[in-house]
């Protein structure tokens, strides 16, 4: 098993290169990059005349020599593979470049915004398991009952609604119409004047609506996965044998069926790592949460390619490591699982 996980970690390198090279090439080929955006902003600042092309903008506001300097600065004067190699050398040194929007190192911006996304990601992950596991058990034990049918309707409706759409609805209902929760943000403007307990309450108060939007998609999947897995195990011979030996139904569920039923959910723990840090672009945009998601959304809109690539580096690594952690979680929950040649 050790050899299997070593191979999995080594496979991260070619996979990471393939993903980043593809996105890097796209950023070099699509129009509207940082140079065009900078030229356009300079044109708007100096003239109200309409223009038909980037060349005419450059002729009015910036010289060819200055354009060439910008191309050299952003690495657009070199072939894609050469530019990618230069960029990758900096990435290895933890240098993700400088944001063209904020004019600050990308790594510093990510570190600054990371705690917000970690809070929402970790909280969402914990609440999802705390809600879905018990709910899945109840639905399995009371299969086809009124409770099971009613909860299925609710979670299927929630699954059909995208998180960002639910966020808009919740904001309109509870922030605009009833004014129960704030419209957005992570903390209040006078947060520093609060006591420590009041600061905790303020953060949780702002987090209610975004957390509901984050969890709505995973609740249905994880709950039904827990229910179906438990139903399969309750019908297995080993559960009937345990009950025949004197165990009550409750004991058979909790001591035998539950652990095996939790295996499918264990595979989601590692995959949730990338969401923990990357956040959700649209949900953070809707609620104006200053985390990695909002930063990524604004970077894409503003063609801030160094920031886009920096977020790609973090998210892709987390996703690949998360897949490996999923395998590790499965191996911990189910000792029967073997990976690699040792399973043969």
C-alpha cells in the first residue's frame, strides 16, 4: 500500500504540469489580456473618442516601445513553452507572480484571503457531515415512512437549486425583505470595537446565509449516499447474523452496519479539501465575501492572469492531494481495502 501511495504522489507532477500548461496556453491565446486592458484603460482616461482596434488605441496612448516592454514584462514576447518554463521556475520558488489588478504579489494576496475561505470551507464540510450522516441513518431506518418521503422531497428540491441561486433568494428574503441577516460581507464595519464573544457572534451572524448556500448541493448527495449504503448493509447477512446472536436492531446498526456504510462518504473527505480553500466563486461574489473565490472571480473578469494562474496552482494541487487523502480515508475506515500490488 505504501508503494501505491508513493506512485500516486509522484503522478501529481505530470498531472500538475499538464493542467497548468493547458491553462497557461489558453491565457496566452485568448484576447483581452492585461496589456489590452491596460491600453484600453489609458485610452478611456485620455480620450472619449471611439476606436475600432487595439492598434488604434495604442497609437493614441502608448508607443510601440512601451507595448514591447509590457510584452516582455508579462512574457508575451516568448514562445508559450519558454514562457511556461520561466513561470514554472518561479512557481517552484513559491513566486506566483504579481497581480496586474492589485500590483501586489499573488502569494501574499492568497495568504491574506485564505482564512476567510478556510472558515467557510471547514465549517461547510463539518456541518454537511453532521447533518447528512444522522439524516441518512434516520431515512434508512424509517425507509418509505412519512419522514423519509418528506425529507426526500426537501433535499431533492435543494439539490435542484444551484447554490448561488439559493444565495440570491436567501439574500432577497432574509436580508432585503425581512432584514434578519446582513446582505453580505464577512464581518461588520465596527468589528474591531466588539468584545471577543461579540466578534464570534458577528462572524457567525454573517455566515448563516452563505453556509446554507454552500451546503445545499452536498446535502442531497451525501444524505442519499449514506441512506442507500446503510440500506444495503442492513440487508447483508452479517447484520442478520448479528441480530440472530442477540444484538438489538439499534446495536446492529451502530456497531456493524454504520462503519461499512460510512465508506462511500469517506471518499468525499479528501475531495472536499479543494473546496475548503478554493471556496465558491459565485457564492462569495453574491455575498461579497473577501475570500479566494471572490478573488478568483475578479481575476478572471479583469484578465488578471498571474492571479488566475496562482489560484490554479493552489486549487489543482489541493484537488490532487485530496484524491489521495480520499483513498487514505477509505483505507482507514475499511481495513479490508488494499491498494496496488499488495492487493493481488
